[in-house]
């Protein structure tokens, strides 16, 4: 049963969930997939998030931020521990994720340290990047942890 799957919800999920419909085809598709998963399938999973997600969700347009934060309201927050900080520092030191994306490294670190099964994101540039994932998995393993499976809401939709 999927209910035991622990899912770390990164900031792009509430962003796509609550944003105005996009005129860009790819973004609109992501919004539709996110809505479908959130409305009809998220209850099959144990969702978690962190303070970094809430901080990012709170930034920008106040009305949009309120909508993003509201979507995260019922999701338990995982602590950002010294171990999380150390994992994020190792990710950044490796160069796999650029220093300017330090919050993305922290998302990965929090999900890793707290042993999430999945890290749910639409951040293809730094997190769900096929060019980075394998090296990231090896790095995380060298630190004594297991990288969660990094996926998008589309990956979690049932086959049709």
C-alpha cells in the first residue's frame, strides 16, 4: 500500500498548485498534473515539508503567497537539523548544485536526513535533473544516507 510512502513536498508543488493558469503549454501541463495528483492521489501518501519550503512559499506576491501557505497548512514540518545543514554543505561543495541554489540543496538534505521515500518537485534545473541525480545519489551514499527518489506529481499519477 502506498500510504507508507513518505513524501517531502518542495516549494514548486504549492507554487504550481495555486498559481494562476499559465499560458505556456509545459507549465500548464505541470499545473494540471499537480492539481490532479493533489486532489485525487495525495491522500495515499504521508506528506512532509520544511521551514525552507514555507519561507520560499511566503515570498513574492502576498495574495499568491497566502494561497501557497494555505496549501501547506496541514503538512507536518521536518526539522532542519545540523545534519541537514552538513548534507546541504556537502552537496554545494561537490558543485553538483550551484551555490546560488543553496535552498535546493537544503530541500534535498532535509528529505534525505529524514528518510523520505520521495522528494516531490518540479524543479528540473537543480533537483529533478537527470544529469545530476546519479552523482547526487553517489555523494549522498558516501555520507551514509540514501537519496529519496526524486519525482514530479506526473510520475505519481496512476497509469491510464
